[in-house]
C-alpha cells in the first residue's frame, strides 16, 4: 500500500470538467491529496520553462512534447488523457449562423461584428486557419484572442458575437448556445496529455493519478464533458 501523500498538478483548463469529477474519486480511493494549479497554456509554458516544479503537468500533447525536449518533463512519461475538437458558440438566444461547411463558416465570420478565440491550441490553430481560408486580413480588426478567460464567458456577456474554443471548454459555460463543432474538413482535434515533471517529488503517486484518469471507468465521465478518452 502506497503511503498517502500530496500530489501537485499544473493543468490547462481543457480537461478541467472531467478532472474535477475524477480527482475527488481518486483521492477517496487512494488517500492521496491533489493540489491543482490552473493556468492558460501560454502561462504554463512560461512558468514551467522558468523553473517552477510540480509533480504532474496536464496540457496539450504538443506542449508536453516540447517540455520533454527541453528536459522539463520526464522522457517517455507522456500519457494521452483525452481528445477534443474546436466548437463554435454564440450568445444564448442569438441567431445561429450556418457553420455546416468551410464556405458557410467563412461567410458567417465575414458577416460577424466581433469574433473571439483563445491564446491556447485552438486559438493558434484558428488564426492560421483564417489565413489559409483567405480571410485573415479581413478579420484582423474584429478578431480578439483572449488570455486567461473562457471564451464562452466573453460571448455570454456580448463582447463577441461568435466564439471558438475546445468543445469541452464551451459546454460548461452558462449563457451561450453551442452551435456545434467545426466542419470535419477543417476541424482540429487536440490531444491533452499528462507528463511527469522531471523533478517530481511524488512520481509514484502522480503515476497512480494518471492511471486512474485513464482507467476504463473514467471514460464515460470524459465523454460527457465533450471529449473522447485517450
């Protein structure tokens, strides 16, 4: 029996809803206590590359890979937890634009007064997508990349007519209507992964947490939050 200990986790917000349901179950079953530091992806990278240490890091897989290359995350410790696509939302009750195809989405964006996306993986992808669609310059004046706040909240209070973020991050926000995911041919699915910090103080307990988050019993909880396991 592993001695109960304190596990320190730093996580981006994408996996938050499933995590908040699963971690108390893990604590009850294991006796370990989990302390979680929530931060946007860009801030996490700054803090971790700046020397901040935790036991476990949860964020987009490509960022985990970057941190492995830098020696911040232990080699071969990456475990994929879940995958999520990008969703599109409007304020609750507002007209829902047609996003059924790339061309329809393009028309909706050109007609919109204001657009919001994140500074995280989905936002980085979207800025590039808009350029590839040939509308990057046309959208520049009305596109806002938001740092440190859910895009759904920006849309809910009327500060953006259309908002883009991971489906799992839009679903829990009140005051918005999720129109749906991006069309399949322009969708970007992001894997969110866990990685053991190279200087983890509690590596064994952190690995036990990862095993719990990836166990078959976790899959239904992950799915109901708008993600796919693994």
